[in-house]
């Protein structure tokens, strides 16, 4: 099974019915797989903070949400994460392409990579890092834990993970 289809299967297994996405080259395969799946309502968004609001609305409407985004936009989501998602104890898995690590081809992505994990740690948001294709075996348990704990969770998938698929 293709890694992108596996991710969507894990979403379905964990009853995620709403996914919002921001375009990203590394995530394009999983975004396409989400778009094609009839059990997931996919709403592309223009800005990650907007996506946080969409996910909050889906959750308050009774649907488990997920956002798919790049780590380079984590900084613009801090207020939405703290004042909305965390304050109201909403579970939100965030599948994040972790740009800027070894293998990155765009130099300006490197700076945010240095800040991503410290920002998540400062906000007390658990993060899990997918480095190799086999790491996908942990995704379903991470999603399950996110909803059980009613907290946002960052699932960082770096270039080596996507290139191994």
C-alpha cells in the first residue's frame, strides 16, 4: 500500500472526518489521497491559522479534524493554537512536513526547522518525528492518543520520510 493511502487509512481508522490542508510539495501525495477519499471532508485553506479555525469548527460540530501543513508556518499558528485549540482542549493532530533538515533543497526553510521543536516544546505540544517509511507504523497510535488526551499533537515528517516512500 502506498504511504499516502496508508496515512488516509489511519485517519479513517481513527474516525477523522475533516481535513484541512495548505499546499506543500512534500505533502502533495497525501493531500491528493485525502481529496479522493469519500469518508473525509477536505477543505483546502489559504493560511494555517485559518485552518486552525476550520478544525475547531469541525470539532465543535462533532467531527474529528486534522490539519496538514508545513513547519515553516508554525509561527503564524501560535495564537490560534494557544487561544483556541489548547484553551478549549480540542484534540488536533497536525501532520507537518518538517522542512529544513538534512536533504532540504531550499535554504530559507532551514531557519524555521531550528525553531519548530522549541516552539512545540514551549507550548507543551507533544511531537513525534517520522524519519523513515517504517515510522508510519506508529501513526494510528499517535492519532488515537491525540483524541484520547484531547490535545493538539505535531506529527513531523521530514524529507527522508517522504523520499523513502
